[in-house]
């Protein structure tokens, strides 16, 4: 189950997101659903189309199941999703 404590070890695709801070002012306030994730970018489907927001220098507010909200610093997830998930999963195994 995805929780605020283990969010970094999970896939972000499918989560609702709001960009709360970004170095590029035009990215601030973008909201929608994450439809793709690369090493450096989140692809967000908004009401007006697709937006690509760099992870680095951005803060994202994610809506998790169970009406939980978590904010993450994009630089904390600046890895290819499959590498991030694999790396963090191995670290949790005793």
C-alpha cells in the first residue's frame, strides 16, 4: 500500500498532482494526473492538455489513496522510476 512514508519507493503514475513550487513560474499551479515519469520529468495530463514538469527544483503535492496528501521535493525522485523503486526496495529488505 502506498503511504506518505513509502511514497518514494512507489510508482507515481496515476496519482493526482499539484505543482506547488517550481523554478519556472509557468509550471506553478499545474494540476492533473501523472501519466508518465522519466528520470528528470513528470508528464501531467491537465484539463487543457499535457504538461511536462522537470522534477529538479519543483515541489509536488500528491493525492494518495485514502484522501491522504503528501508533498515531495522533485529532486528526491530524480532517478528513473524503475531504478528508484528497485533501489529503495532493496534498502528495506533486512
